[in-house]
């Protein structure tokens, strides 16, 4: 039995979530931990060198098709090796990369798969995954059927990452990937820098879909102005074109750590929360008392933001004199 | 270009007090409003635009009981030529692998140039069906696509990654993409439009019609089995500020000053 | 609360249809609005006899948004007449600026209906699916939740928490049915007015009940936004309830609901506006006024109450009945009242126009007149005037008060009828 951790890297850099995967793999006690680093020629060495402690074996797999961590090729490569070596668990991140390769690997292996997992447990019945459903409003316990291999992706940020460094010499393994997988990596693209940098702000007033109407953004702008804060937002506000992408807080936007974060009409999906939960003080206003945002907030106000926020703005102005 | 889009009809959990059913594993859905899964709306719009731009056909697929047909009617109203709903009494607790298998069976011998799914479903949030279906159909895929362009026999798409990064990839057709929100602006679907689409064909198929062995579906369904639903842990247990808006505003100012160090 | 009810037999069979009714409406193709049939096939120009248009421009001259917006009904009608394909018309974004106040139709010497032509152009846009996001959200919410405000149907009756307001769901029967409406039910500002009205009706011993969570949006604004099919679904859902309940009187909080029930539903529902009920109760001496309300107020006539339904006297009578109130008139009142631009779906549209809004002009005039408060009797007017008061910086100078709130102040000291008397 062994546990495989699929190292996540991009553009030559190991991603932080890999440390979290190692920590979970270790704690699972389901055998030695193997880190697998896949990539195009020359892409795996640097990430492999950055692996944290807690790993028993490092395998580097390189192939043209794997360039750019191509999800189709990654699934194909892993499928062949896993079918042969039969790791008990293949652990990946529930990230843009994990959402690309993990379920395909499971499909190829005919293996059980659980994605976006908060914690993974092992008992007599095999593996049990805890995850959330209905945008975080409920928690589900999911039983993975007994099988030679199960595939699990973990929610980034749900676990403390393993520290230290691996100090294990890496083996290289020839990849058994078809030369042509039907998908080709072209390039990495970084969003152009915008006018404001929300990551530098001490105080963020952040609006979500609850704002309902671009014209009503003024309600939040007024509060931001009174507080000397910067305006940020959740993803739907960007999707709707109401604020530019540079103001988006969340995994596909920016990770922020201001002194104060005021969330207005934001439900608290993990993709948002992961990127702001370390703020010094979180105050949420939401009309839904069950909104998951209240679970990461220090203070909460249940109410209509259009009623609460103007009063808050007024009170802030008065307090400032 | 012949296109296939896969949609799901899901409960809208916003502002809902989700109640767990007596079996401890289901949500009492009777008083929840349902709607097309948010990600699928974008997938449908993208498919409709591609059809408008290239000609060809669009077929919509859905797994669900009759009440879920609303989402298929929307697809027809937006431009799908035909819709297929798959349902079997044994389905209610299908896991994502079984759903993908049933969808692949519904596609059957037909071949499409591009298959579009939403990146994930708003209810269970697995994000598993798309890539699984691609494997079953034997086509390459790309997940979380936020831009898509057709270029002689291939598509070039941008996948959305973390922290403001994107990945550009090229897919040979036929291929499957899972669509991320924000890729387009889904159009409004009018009630008259939905009514008019009633004349378009909507087929309903059971497992037997698809030639799928119910045992196989059962086995796939058991791979990942929901054991229990429960309220999430309380987390930080935010201190709730209560009172009239003016009162909570005053309390919030005190908090911002004393605990937040601003003001 | 249960009063003797002539329709007891029917009432007992009452089962809330809500979503079921929605589904049924989808199955049946029942048309509510005869004149809307066949929107395809016959060209606009023919259906609305646009060849009769004199191009005199009286319609445009009276349009309350015409001064600020590119909306020009005369020109639109001309285009509709000379262009058969309608393509140009669909491109016209300014049709969203129309408040559906009907001034144009009232002023036309040839009896034409520019307002309906505009609504049909909106329908063309809706059928194409390219409409402003805020309108889209409102329409989708109305279909999904039965209200345009994106709120859960199960919270529809939450405004009445603790008030002991009767509902049919609870089996509370009465001959009079209060159709509360979406905005009074969900908007926090308008909820205050709804609560005041509940307090008055109870204090006056007026037997009423409500549809509780089962009530659906009346569809007035959906129809005027051009979403005919959605209007029909909503109307069907309400119709099913009303048919089953068969109340003697239907009273509405909003003039828009009243107007829809009276003129858009087919067959019509003879609904009353609450101001009419209050005027009668005051006249019969049934409102137990206990307090002086020393306010000088001006009444803002809601278009859908006054201009469109001729109800001018009753709200004034109800105001006059409140001890201590002094009523003064705007120069532009009654038939000449200034539209607040809240109708025709404009609650979800900012409008293309630049410059001062009508509502702002209205509150400024009121401030110049030196009144303490502007009284109105429509949730949309209440919201647009409240908003204008804030943007005009008149928050300290002027109050915007709903008629029900004004009357309630004469009855009870409490700002809210909460806990006043619980259900017997
Ligand atoms: C791969 C991936 C990446 C993603 N990346 C991000 C990301 O970077 N950032 C991000 O934010 N999301 C991201 N998402 C989307 C995420 O899953 C959620 O859909 C999103 O965060 C929801 O945004 P929201 O809270 O604003 O909207 P909703 O979930 O719709 O919540 C709106 C909230 O407003 C409340 N509300 C409504 N009206 C009022 C009112 N008048 N007063 C008070 N409260 C009100 C409601 O109760 C509700 O809780 C990502 C998703 C995926 C799949
Ligand atoms: S209905 Fe009123 S707002 Fe619309 S065009 Fe006619 S006059 Fe102008
Ligand atoms: S008022 Fe009547 S006749 Fe005159 S331009 Fe307008 S529609 Fe034509």
C-alpha cells in the first residue's frame, strides 16, 4: 500500500497546496508517501527540489505531451503507472489542475473519486471523505467503495501544509503517454495588472451578487469612502461586468489579508473565503442567517445590506467627526 | 459544427433553510425552487453562439425526472434542435460517475464535434462529470474554459487557473470542454420562447432504451456513496450584531474601532 | 379572526397551488390578455393602426421622460410605420425608458397607443434575449420565486411576522382579501407601510385575510417590460387562487397590482386600492383616531392610481380624516401629476436620461412649498421619492410617508403595529 501525492506546479514553481497534500497523505497512515511530479522535458526538476518533508519517494515523469501539466496527458500517464503499481490513494488538489485530470484518471481506472474534500479518513470500511454541498450550506460524508485505488482531491487551504524539505533523491520514470493526446499546451497567460492593487489595502469593502444592480455599487462605494477603504468583490460581480477583474477576491482572483474585511451580500463560497479568511477582522452583512460567510466572520449582521450599509456609512462618518 | 450540451436542473440554495430528509442523506427539496445549474447556463450560451456562428446542430442532454425538463426546454428555446432526457427509477442517488456513464450512453453512436458541460454543479459541486464523460467518449478535454475560439478544425481555449493566471491550450476536435462562468453573457429565455420550443423534439429514454445494464450503473453509483448529510461545523461562530439598522451600525463602528483598529 | 363567510364551502377546499399552479399554467395555454394574441404575423403598424398617426407629437410632448431621454414616441411610431421588419426598432435601447404612464395614449387625438407599441418593441427585445441584466434578474426571479426581488417565496409573508396577520394557509377566512404585493412584502421600507396598513385594518375591525406565501407577483411590471408569457404564468397562478377563494373584495397595497387585476387580468378582478378602503372606513368612523398628527403634507398622486384609474378623491379623504393634518396640493396634481418614473418596469432600469429625475424635481418642489412630508400611496412612488429625497440632500427637510403610515400615526403611538394585539 502506498499513497501518491500529485505535486502541483506551474510555470516552474511548486504550488503551496502540495504541502497540504503531503500532510494529509502522511496523516492517513495508509503506507509510504510517494510524490509524483509530472511535466514536460525540464519542467519537473525545480518543483521536485522544493518538495516538503514527509515524503518517502519522489518520482519524476517527463514527456513532451506532459508540457504545461497537460491534464489529458497527466491522466493518461498516471493511469498506466497506477494500474501497475496500485497505490491505495492518489491525492491531488481540487484546483484548476485537479479539476482537469483527477476525475479523468478515476474514470480510466474505474476507481472511486471524491473531489473538493475537506478531510479524508480511513476506517474498516475503507476511505471516508468529508466535503461540502449546496455551496457550503451542508456537509456530506461520502464513502468511497473498496477498490485497489481511490482518487481524492483536497480543497486547497483546508489543511496545514507540511513544512521542511523532502531530502529524498528523485527517481525518474519513463512516461508511457501517447505522443498525441489531442490537447496541446500553448502558453501561460497572466492577467494584466490593473489600476488598483487590492492586496495592498488595509481595509476592504467587498461586494457580492447581493448588490443586485451595478448602480447600487454606490452604497458600498460610500462606505468604502467613509472608511478610507478599497472596494473589492466576489466573482459574479466581475462575471457580470460590474467591476473589473483586478478587484476580485478569491482563488481565481486575488488572495487578500487586510486588517479589516467587510463582506456585503457575499454568500461565502470556499473559492472566495479561502482567499480572505486570514483577514484580521471580518464583518459580514447578509440577509440569509445561514449564509456560510458567517462561519468565517468575526462579526455578522443579518439584514438587508441596503438598509444596514447606509446607516453604517452614516455612523462611520459621525465617528470620524 | 455539431454540438452537444449537458445540463442539470438544480435546487437554488440561496436564502434557503436546507432541511435534511428523514433518511439523513437527502435534502427536502419540495419547497426549494429549481433552476438550470449556473455553470450550464454559460455552457448553453456558448453552444448556442457556436451554432449560430457555424451552422450545424445542437443537442441538449439532461439526466433527471420530468420536473427537470424545464432546463431542457430552455435549451430548446435558446436554439437546441433536439433534447434528450434520461431517467430511470433507480437513478435518484446517482453519483457523478454513474451520471457520466448514463450521459455517454445517451450520446450513444452519435458523434458530435464539440461537447460542452458546465464546470461544476451548484448542488454537489463535484466537477467530475465533464472529464469523466470525455474519457468515456474517448475525446480530449479541457476543464474550466473561460474563452473559446474555433480555428480550422481545432479549438483554442483559455482555462482559468488560480490567482489571475490562465492557460491557453489547443484541442483537436472532437473534444469536450467544461465551461467556467463569465465566458459570455447568457441571454434571457422568454416564456413565449419556451412555449414555442414545445414543438421541438424532446425524447425521454430509460436505461433499457439505452442498452445499459442497470447493474453497471448500480456499481458505478456505489463507487462514491453519500453516507450522510449534516450541518457544517460552526466555524468561527461570528458574534451577531443585533438591533435596528442604526443600532447595528453603531455596534459595528465600535467593533471596527476597538477590534479592527480603524477609525 | 374568522368571520362568517358566505363562501365557506369553497374555502374549506382551499389548497395552496403556488408552484403547482405554475406548472399547470405551463401545460394549459390560457391567454389572459385577448389583445395580446398573435403578436406575430400581423405587423405592428397594422395592429396598432399607425397609418392614422398625424405625427402631431402630442404624445411626445406629454411624455414625462421625453425631456431627458432620447425616447420619442412620435418618431418610434413613424419608424414602425415605414419599416416592416422591425429590425431598427429592436435596436432602440431607449424603449426601456418608458414608464408606461399612458400619457401618450391619453393625449393622442387619434386614439392611438404609443405606449403599447413601445411595449411590443420591448417584447421583441425580450424574445431576442438581449436585455439589461437587472431586468433579466427581475424576470427570472418572478418566474422562480413569484416575486421580482430575488427573494425566496417562503419568506414572502415574513413582513408580517409577529403581527398576527391572517392568512388562508392558516385557515383564516374572511370576505375581504388583501393582495399584499411583492414590493410591500419584501422591501424593508415598504414593509413599514404594509405593517401600518395591517394595524389600521385590524384597529378598524375590518375583516380580511391574505394569501400569505402563496401570493404571486401580479405581473403588472412583467407585462409592461414586455414579458407577456411570464405575465400570463403569474396571472394564472393568482387566478387559480382567487377563483378558489372567491372573495367579496380584493384590496391591494399597490396601485400597480390594482391596475393589473382590473385591466390586465381577463376576466377582470374588481380590485380596490387600500386608499379607497381607508376612505370608506374613515367615513364610517371606524378608524379609531386617537392622536393629533400635526403635519403639513402634500399628496403625490401615483400614476396608476390617479391618471390610469381615476382614483383622486379617496386618498385625499383619508388624509383629511387624520386629526391635525393639513393637506396642501402640488401645482401639478391629479390629472397633471408628475410621474415619479417608477412604473413600466423602471424599478429595474436606470434609464438613459441625464439630468434631474422627476422624483428629484418633485421633492424639491415639496421642500420649496414648505411641507413637512410628501404623502403617497404606492410602493414604487415611496421608493423613488425616498431615493430622490436622499440624492437631493433633503433628508432633514422632508419626510416621505405612505398614506397608511400617516393614518396609522393618527391611531397609535407605536412606529409599528407589532405586538399591538395578537390574534384572538
Ligand atoms: C474554479 C472556480 C473558481 C472560482 N473562483 C472564485 C473567486 O476567485 N472568487 C469568488 O468570489 N468566487 C469564485 N468562484 C465562484 C464561487 O463558487 C461562488 O459562485 C461565488 O463566490 C458566489 O459569489 P457571491 O457570494 O457574490 O454570490 P451568491 O453566492 O449568489 O451570494 C449572494 C449573497 O448575497 C446575499 N444577499 C442578497 N441580497 C442581499 C441583500 N439585499 N442584503 C444582504 N445580503 C444579500 C444572499 O443571501 C447571498 O448569500 C469560483 C468558482 C469556481 C468553480
Ligand atoms: S407611456 Fe408615458 S413614458 Fe411611455 S412613452 Fe408614453 S408618455 Fe412616455
Ligand atoms: S399623439 Fe397620436 S397622432 Fe400625434 S404623433 Fe402621437 S401617436 Fe401620432
